[in-house]
C-alpha cells in the first residue's frame, strides 16, 4: 500500500494467555485493513498502550499488567520494529491496566493495588523511576469486585490542567493536580457515582465541557458535566448501553462494558460490551448532555476488551480478547452505526492505539 494510504496501529495482548505481546501494523486508510509489520514480546502482558513523541520520533509505551506491575517504552524503527527504550520501570503497584501521558510524565492506573503512579520522562521519552504513587481509598457494595479500590484508567483532561482517575472499586472518579516539576499527584476533588455501578473508563466530549463514564458492573454510561476551571465533575444521569431485551424478546446476557469512545464531531458515542459481545451506538445532542441508545451490533468476535477510532473517524476497531482477533468497522457518517469490514488474528488481544 502507498504511504499516502497507510498509518500505524499498535495492538496489545496478554502474553500469559497466548498473545504475541505488541503487534505493529500498517493500516490502509482506504480499506481499514491492518497488515502486521512486526511483533515483540519483550514485555509480559502489555495489555494497554499509549503513543507519544520525543525528539521527533514516535515512542510507544506499554503497561505490564503483572504483579508487581511495570511500564516500558519502545522506539519504532522505519520498518515497524519496536526497540526497547530505557529500562522497564516498576510502577509501585500491581496489575496496571491503563497508562497515558501528562505534563512530561507517564501515568499508570494500577488496578490490583488501587493506585496511580507518575513516572518522569527523559528528553528521549524514556520513563524514569516512579516519582509518586497516589493510593486510592474506599470500597463499594459488590463484595466480589469492590472490596477495595481498583483504579482502572488515568488520563489528563483536554486542558492538561487536571488528571482524572476512574476507580471501579470505589464507584468514583478522582480529579488530581500533577506537579510537572516533582511528579507529585495531589487529590483535588472526588466525584461519587451511583454505588455498585463500577466505573471503568471515561471519554471526553470534543467541546471539553462533558465527559462520559462507562460502568462495568452495570451496562450504563454516566453523563457528566466537566468544569475545567474548578476541576469538578457533576454527574447528570445514566443511560443504558444495551436494550433490555433482544429482537426475540430475550433478556440481554450478563454484560461487562469495557471501553467508551466519542466521535471526533461529538455526535456519537460507542461502547464495547463483553458478554453481550457487541458495540453499542448512542447519539449525543448538541449540548453533549443527552445520550440516546440507537443500536447495538456484533463486535466481530468474543469479549471485546477495547474499542478504538482511527484518526480519520472512518474506522472503528474492536480488540476481541477471547476470540483472539481485531475486527474493524466502517462507520456510517449519518447514523454512526458501524458495519463489519474485516478481521485479523490477534490472540488475547487487549487494546488498539494509533500513532
């Protein structure tokens, strides 16, 4: 494929479940098809990835979802080969499930230990030793899943002024301030969501004035207003991400939603639903405060752990962990409903990110 029609994608997977580690692929912009260029298993269980830039080069970051947990960085050669950059760094917590970049630091959400870690980045993009570990406190009503804190996602808000961490165990989202000089994380506010919902991930509206928290223990999205000046989240209400019954009148299967994505124009919201094995489509009104479920389509596999929209907004990708494949879908520009376009093998697939 020509250079004008290709872009890079990175697929993470669980090596402990037969995954290949990190897969580097070239994606045809016209067809959405990923073609594998290179693979590395240099890090165990790289379940989530993030892409950054340093000294003009692409740097790929990965968690190692192990106990104790770690984070690693890779440079990407022209042929797609990932090369380890610096040391694999302990994160001071167990089971990191998510990572992101903010204020010159790599942040990890450590599910097992219920904490968030900040690691400073060097000029070359390599992570240094952990600068700070902020431990969450609390629990929820589900004894089997919420006996303690379980940080599942951490990311900066669109202004870069705040760091938000989503905690499944405490039914809350914490807003923190990150000191770029020291890497210290300071708790600023905490937004309480409905007990037992088990918030997992969130996504911002393009306007930056609203965010959407996807709940894992109940298949709903909590719509929230975001005040970037005060650093405060105001929950407005919940919207189901699945119909109560299927087309044949059967009750929906037990479902554990995993990822939420908002379209670049703010008109649509998609969720990946494990168990129901589907992708839900919700429309958003102009204000961003009202979400309405309009469709749910098959995810092209089983147990979709992650959902990702390519930079053009034309293609949607599902990392189907249990069926061991990544499926991609063409997004209807008018309705937001994705149509299955293809699939590639990716054993124990856990995430997809784009350069």
